[in-house]
C-alpha cells in the first residue's frame, strides 16, 4: 500500500491513503470521525441517502488491520453519528466484523457526537476514554485544540484542502502535521469536509485516488 512515513514526537508513523495513521512501534492504527450509522440517521429523518456506508467503513478497516500488524485500533472520536445510529442492522454489521477480530484492542476517545449518540454497545468490547488520553509521547484527542501533555493527534474538523490547477479546483481530504498536533482527515465514507488554511509550520498531505502526497503551500 502507498503510505508516507513521518516523525511525530520522535516516533515513526505512517500516513495512509485510506485516511488513517499507523504507529508501527505500538502496533496501533488510528482513525478519526468514522461516524458509524450516519446514513441511517439521515434516513430516520426522511432524507434519502445511499445505504451501505457502514459496510464500506468496516471493509476499509478490514483491509487496514489485515495489511498492517495491528494490535490496537483507536477511534479518535465520533464513533457513532447519533442515537439513530444504534439501529439493529448497523450494530449487527459491527458485531459480525468484531467477531472476526476478537484479538484487537478497540479504544474510543469520546468526541462530541459520542456524547449525544451514547457509547458503543458493550457487545463490541470497546474501551471508552476521555480526551486527552496519554499514549506514549502522544495525547490522543478528538478536538485538536485540547490542551494535553504530549503531542496531540486528533480529528473533529474533517480537514480538506483546495488544490487549484489553472481554472480547476479540487477539494481533497488531508492530513495536517504541525509542531504540536496532527489532525487526521475524516475516515467515514459519508462525511463532509471543512476547508482549513494551514499554519505556516504545517505540513499538508493530500489524499486522492488511493494515493497520499505532500504539497507545497503557497
């Protein structure tokens, strides 16, 4: 798989084009803003949106934990989108996936949607913690502006970057790597994005068509 190596707080990590971060030394995979059940939540409100996003998210996780030696999978907030995401079909799909990966340690750092949606079913065996959660040199968070001891790895803002080429413009998900924090793009298949203006010290890595690449800011 195409991946980009980076150093954060003295640790080597891999930025993955599937919009995830892998920390080899700890055998830990991190994803942010998966928003399980978001499409079901919209349909519950009468909004016609595509089905299958939960299956797509689970298939992406399956690919990653198979390709990378993963002992722990960390969700950096917004595991469930809303209370309606607790639908039976959504839970059953997650239970089927969990049954194939009982050896994995699952950890959720609560995000703002989690407070409204409720914690994952106990059947999924997910440990739930508050932000910031200390993990080696890192402070694992949902919100990137949370003060914590350690280098912050977070999500929440669903960062995207406008790549302009001549008269055309592409809006692409991105990783933002700064001196004190890294923000991951939203992992979920049915999530929007928020355009950010990178700070001068930020490194920006765009994700497009299964590739990840650094761009020069102007």
